């Protein structure tokens, strides 16, 4: 029980042990939740890396196309001015 007992009694020792066991179990569950959270975060970041890599490739292609278009228009412009 939770009655006041001298610290040296077997009941107090049992109570301390019970609290210790509960704390250990609570810590185990907390660590487990933390690992699951970290794993989910890692998977999410991996997914974002894939998406961003794909987007980056598309943007590089677009930059290349626009650069070539700009060069072509610049040449046309130069030819028209001559």
C-alpha cells in the first residue's frame, strides 16, 4: 500500500522495487516509441530525397532547354541587326 512505513521494512523495499520496475518498463516503452518515430522520420526523409532528386533532374533539363533557346534567340537577334 501507500501507507507511511519506515524505509527499512520489507514492504517499503517491495514498493521501491515495484516503482523501479514500473520506471524501467516506462523507459523501455518510451525508447521504443522514440525508435519508431526516428524510423518513420528516416523513411519520410528518404522519400523526400527521391522526390527532390527527380524534381532536380527535371529542372536541370528545363534550364538546359531554356539556355539553348536563349542562345538561339540571341543568334537570331544578332543576324537581324546585321
